[in-house]
């Protein structure tokens, strides 16, 4: 429908949304009937995905996208949700999905990098990389759905993450931790410290579990997920097929980061 009012032309039509329902589209401000007619024709020619990409805000898409993430780990979904609600929506949530550019994102990440965390610490490059990975995954999904044709998160440059170098808990580092409370980001025990720990927990009912963790390198979730069916005492073999993690007070059970770790064999 074309109408004229207050010196300009506007159109009104119905187009399907992502769920297939018809939604009314009304646009005005056209200086001529021809211009309004051309705009209405373009709107009707768009697919529902293209229309959503042009009209949905980033906030609307991100929240919709989260509801479609059914095949990922609960801990990954929790991280995605935190990035979306805490960082992405407050900064770019009001922009249209198809209008976001790498310039918008460069400004957003500069703002995030300059804003301290709730504990007063600067936000790390690793955190920024994870936030970008969330946004990049959301835009990749929008591309697959035909809503947009470009992923602006792909072109944003963020300082690379530097993995901390593991050091040994030598006497000087132990003293620094005890007196000043400072500790390395990643530190490992010496053989003597490991022996001291095993001697200290020798009477603990979980001693076999501690032995297994320190001498076979199980992750905490893998050790918590061990089942008797994964252990073959006759062959002195066990398989890591399950891990247990927590989200709040809820225990989540699923496969370890690798689909299944090879069985270990050896005398206890």
C-alpha cells in the first residue's frame, strides 16, 4: 500500500520474519511515489533472512543465536552468554546486525581494554580474544543463515595472547608467596614437593585418586568423572571417557575436551 501524508510518501507491506510469521513493514519520508514504490518493491523482494539482517539489532540476534546453541558444552554456553550480556550488548547491541563494521568493533575492543574488571585489574588480551571469538561465531551463524554476507569480527586486530611460561616452585618463589602473597601464573612442583604431598595424604581415603592425578596427569574433571566401568584392575588399565564440571551448584557430565583419551596402563 502506498500513501501520501505530510508532504511525503510512505509504504506499508507485510513480509515474513524468521519464524515465518507475517510482520508489517512501514517506511516513510520518500519525496515521490516512484521512490516509495521502488523501496516497497525492494522490501518485498528480500528474503526473510535478508530482512532480519537489515532490521534486527545485534542484541536481538545474539540472544536469538544463544537459544540455537544446542550442541555445545554447557560451560561454553555459559561463557558465550556472559560475553553477550556483559560486553557485547552494552556496547554494540543497539546497532543493526548488517551495519556493524570493523571500525565499530575496533572502538568497542578499545573501550573494553581501557575498562578495568570488577576487581580493578586490566582486562587481559586472552579475555578480549575470547569475546571476539564469541562474536565471530555469532556472525558466522548469521552468514550461514543468509542474514549477512560479511563477518566484521574477522578483521579486528587484538593483541595476541601470550601463554604464561611454567616455572618451578623453587625455595625463593615459595618464600615470596608466603611473605607477599604473590605467585607465578603457572608453577609446578618439584619431585620433593610431590613426594611430600603424597606422604601427607597417605592416610586419606582418596589417596589412590591423588596418586593417579599427580602421576598420570588427569585433569580435575576427568578424575571426578571416572567410573568403575572405565577401570580394569586385572589389566591395570583405565580409559578417560567422561568428565564432570560444575555450573554454579549444578554438576554437568560429558565427554572430556578430547573425544576420548587413550587407555593408560601400568602398575599402581
